[in-house]
C-alpha cells in the first residue's frame, strides 16, 4: 500500500461540535467511512449519506484525476482511518487533505456548495526570481481560465475520462523571448459542482496562490471542492535555505 502525503487535517472547535462515544452518530460515521473505502477502487469520487436526523452523516472523497486506481484507493483507505484520530475522534465535522486525495464528513450537507475554506497548500521552497513573479502570476491565471472554459464545454465534459479533471502542458515564452519554460497545469473539481461553480472554485484557488507563494517552482492548492497543481521546468530557481525542508505546507480556514 503506497503512503500518501498528508497535508493537513481540520476538525477544530470552529468547524465542529462533539458527539458522545455511545451516540448513533459515531456508528453512522463508521458506516459512512466504510462505504467510502468500499467505493474508492471504483473511481475518483464518491459521496454518501448515512442515518436519520439528528444523527445523519454526509461524506465524500475526491482523488486526483491522474492517479491509478490503486493509489486512489490506498489514499482514501488511509484518510478514512486517520480522519477519526487525535482531535477528530469526537468531532461531527472533519476534513483531511492529502496530496493524492481528500476525505470529509459532516452532520451538515455540503453537496453542490462552493466553499472558500479550509484550504491547504503544498509547495516548493525552491523558487524562481521575484522579478518573474508578476508575469508568472498572470500566465498561471490565464491558463486556469482556459481550463475553466474547457471544463465548462459540454463536448469536453463528455470526452473527459475523469469528470472535471483537465491537465495541460504548455511552452511559455515571456518578456519578448528573454526566457521560456514549460508550465504543467492540472485542475480538478468535485463532480457535485456544476460547471459554473467549478469555475468559481478554481478562481478562488488562483486567488489563494497569489496570496501565498506564486513564485514557488511547483505547488498544489486544495479547497474542499477543487484543486490546482502546477509545475515549472526551465525557469531559474533559487535553492532551499541550508538545512530547510524542500517542501512547505500552508493551511488556513
């Protein structure tokens, strides 16, 4: 079983109420997470609702569209076990991000909703020069807009093997040809969104990138219903500070 890369788990006081260990909510949560595990080998997305009010539990998983089925399943199985540990043991709402997938559950239905948080980002410490920052930010934003249009096309949706997942590799020439690089971009939305709200979600991700770490050589930025992953090849990069990790993780509500 491959080990997914954990980004962050959210289940703090601002997000969730507690339940007792003898409540129906706990058994419904376990049934829900088991159902998600069972469906993780069938595709990149699944949702479920278990139980009667006031102990109803809603849940979903979403895997990255470029993963083989075994990696998706491994990630979801790990996530559904880890999400109930530590501070999340008695929480009615929790969300766990991995680089490969996300899993969440809640006592309140979140299906079809666009949410601007909580978010998590994983990105390289190695960065390209700040002089390139502005032009790269615009290039990345323009590329995501192109992919949003593609996702919104009905003909494209029918042709996509994985719903709301698009990957693009482009050669970019900047500053009148003074330098060029390859931009590898991947976007994906949860299939419970319609195409318009998928676009809204991805634009929120681009805003998160611009406020965080746009000059990182590569990065992945997750919201509850969509994510953006990009990588650059051919840009001059600074080295990581001596003794530091090559990867940063950032989170927020």
